[in-house]
């Protein structure tokens, strides 16, 4: 895994030496992504500069260095990621007359583009990637991102220069970089706890959308930008539903196992030590089981233990690791360990990001990096196979409440809000022995609070918005903001399906997955120079998943039925039967305890008014209700705190250019 940065200065005022100095400065901010090597390439005639930081994974020799030139000298590339099928592509290209200096996938990308062109080459790539490709003949810069958004890429104009890089910090390092906070993007952040693509926290700076080629054409006097997708989830989903899997359930399980084996095998290719995260849940256990089944020696697995019993998944991971025979490393982290991470988050994530599981993700990445350079992760299983609780009870809830008059639903919402989540939790704890398994969930009181809000929804689309929103009306919270529409808030951008769970899975895959889950994994792992790979997000596996009918994913009010059937071939069902739990920390208690003083400083009403971004009134109201235990507002409060911490770290007062 690596980091890339670059720019095209259309003014023509810089020579090669100055271009190199500037891009080196930009690339140096990405050293954590690539501590092993760094290099640059410039062309003063065009004003282009490419910078690169390398984390050596494949072909550790000089032949794998970047920026890399194609054999025909037409193309120059800086590439972050992995092309998992580069071996097969290499053989195909050799048949077509290409020869190779080394074993890197970067060289295969260049040969493929030379042979087939950018669009056709991308159709053949299976991997996670972001790259910048300069076409010297056409005088065009192509910025490209993988299908599901595993690897990041930012871009934008700054005066007469077009900037791009793996992280915002590389653009910030460009001399004279000035940008205003994008208040509309900030409103989106307070709905989603992240800034969704194509927006960034800065005006005029954007994230490249997944599965997209952005082309800057410099062949004319005035450069022009255009973009073109090379794959869409909508086509994959619609195509899968039009041509559903035709075999039996047993055939479907067998085919899924075959595809999973292939995906895992391709992601185990590395010239450096490799392991896997293991939480003991279905997704990570499936990945580890299929890894171990293909190795004669124990693979290395990693898990965090916690001093907070209700958040401690270590015993489950330990049991799975013992059964599979892995070399398991477990570290018990304390509140002090986790709290020490918080001051680093603004620097790591570059823009406001408030998925609190960013903390344990960073900690487990640090643990794994002490032993390996590559770690496989189970991310993506929920979106592909219906794993989130909202797919089950959200769709079920709507079926039950839709016929009920709206006034009665409103009354139900008011009734649920009559007790605090803490009080509801006490009631549910008392009733737990009599509850069916699917209702025995952690933090049920908090979920009833969410249910109360959801009861007022007027449509399934509106219900989904409520289920995924942190602040119900973020445009009122952010002063001077107008919230842009997204796939979440615009029903026209969703999937037309009578199955509500399918619609939610589709939306999560194009929003929550790339904008939250994969950002969290990329920044946390890259902060410690660890490459994280996600076998469940192989695009061919995703396309297969969309050929499967919903009942193979969600059955008997439980998600991931078909994935469980594969896993049960390797791990006894008894080791996996427990309520779904996320990768979480006791944030609600911390905000009332060890984080309270820190939070009070950031949430100070006079400070908020002086900064001029947020309306203090709703923030202070939620904060006071949280402190008294009346409501659990941990997530919306954490959103505010992470923005405030980011603002403090960047020292960018309101209105500064």
C-alpha cells in the first residue's frame, strides 16, 4: 500500500527542480502510507509533478519503484493499492507481445493501459486501487478509483494548479493552499458522521467517486475536466436480479464457498508477513477459516480484549482461533489506551469523521503491525449478505406500522420516549429470559430510542433516512448551510425493489460502506503503515451476491444466512451463536466520565458562537440531556466533538480563506 500526490501547474512558472521540491513536500505528508521508499517525477514543459511514498508489498526490488513509466514511454503512473489478478493479466499480456522487467502489479497496469486503453483495462482489473496516470501523448491526466472505494483520492483546483493526493494532508502541504470550510458538506457530515463523496470538508476540493475515471485534458489552452464511470453497483444489482442464481440452496452455498476461497487466495499473495483481524463474528471468522484452510502452517490472527465486559469480544475470537488452529495474538486494552488515541484522530482522518469504532480499528491495526505488514479484514459482509440489524427489524417494522394511521404511530413514538433509554434497558433486562434470541441485543434501550424516532416515518425511504441519520436536521445545526441531496435523501437515486432490506443494502453499499467503513479502515491501517485487504469486497463476489434471492441472505430474522452455511463447514455453530455486536467503545459512559472535561471545553457555548459554524442551542440541550442520563446522545455529541477537535487541529477560523 502506498500514498500518492501530485499537481499540474498550468502557469508554467516552475522548472523541474521547483516542481520536484513542491511535490516532495506533498508526498512527505504521506510517509505513514509508504515508509519504505519515496520518489518523484516532473515535466516542466507541462507543469506536472508526481510524488510517491511506497509500502513495499510485492516485488520489493528496484523494478517495483514508482513513479513508473510504461515500456512505450507514453504513460507515467503513481498507484496505490493492489491488482489481485495481475498474474493472470500478465500472462494474457505476454501472449499479446508484452514483456516485463519485474513482478509488480504496477507494471501490469501500465502494460494493460498501453494494450487496451484505460476503460477496457479497468474492466479487467480486480482489486483495490487509486492511481494517477499521465498520458504524455494525449497530454491527459487520468485519476482512477476502484469500484467500491477502498482506496481514497482527493482532487481540486488551487489557483492555476490542479492538485490531487491520497489524503487531504498532501493537498494542504501545497504552497499557498487556502480553502474555506464547506458548510453544506459539514451539514452532510452531521447527518452521516462522515463527509460523503464527492464532497470534502473544503470548498472546491473533492473526493473522486468510486468506479470513476476523472480526466484532466491539458491538450488545449484551457484544461477541461470530465468524468466517466466504468462500473456501477446499480448495473450489478439490476443485472443480478434479472438473471438470478438458478441452482438449489446447496448449489448456492457451494458456489459462494468457491468464490470466497478464490477471493481470499488472491488476497494472500504478498512478499511480506500477512495475517488477519479476528473478532469472532461471522465475517472475520469466515475470512480466517478460508485463509487457514489454504495454508499448511498457522496463520496469524489479531484481536483486542476490553476491560468493559459488554464490549469484550475477545473470548469469542479466542475460541474461533483455537478451533481453526491459528497463531492468535490478543491484547487487552484499557480505557487509558483508548482515550490516548482520541487526540490523534483529527490528524489521522484529515477531515471531520466520527464513527467511534475508529478508535478500536486504529488500536487493532497497531497490534497487527507489530507482527505483519498485511492484514485481511471481514468488512463488507453486512452490506453483501444482509448483516445489519436494521435490515431485519427495519423492514419488519415498516411492514407492521405502514397500515397503522400516522396519528397512532406518533402516539407510539411519544410513548417510547416517555422513558429514557436507561430505564427501558432496565425493563428489557428484566424481560430478557422470556425474549426470543433475535430480540436479545446489546444496547436495546438505545435502539428503542431510535425506534421511537422511526415510528414517525411517512415512507420506507423516510424510515431509512431516520435509521442512518445522526442529526435529523443538520442544516439547522450548521449556520448558513444548505444540505445537498444524496443517495440517502433522494429516493430517485435508490434501488427500485419491493424488498426494503435489498433497498437498504444497496444504499449502504454506495454510501455507508465507501464513505464511512472503508475510510475508517484505510486511515486507521495506513496510519501505522499496515495494508488492510477485504476479501468480501471482491467485485465479482458482490455481483454474485446480487444474483441471490433475499431469503438466502435474511432468514428467520437473522442476516447472512448463506455466509453462515459456508462458515459452519469450518467452525461449529455453537461458537458463533450470539447477538450481533459492533466494533465499539463505551462512548456514552466516557462522555459522562473521563472525557467530560475535554468535551466541556470543546462544547463551550461562547466558543461555539465565536467560531461561527454551529448553533450552540441544540448542542447544549443534547449535552445536558446526555449528562443527566435523560437521553443517550453519544453519537450526535461525538459528531460535534470530532468536528471541534478537527477545527482546533487545523486552526481555521470561520471565513478564513
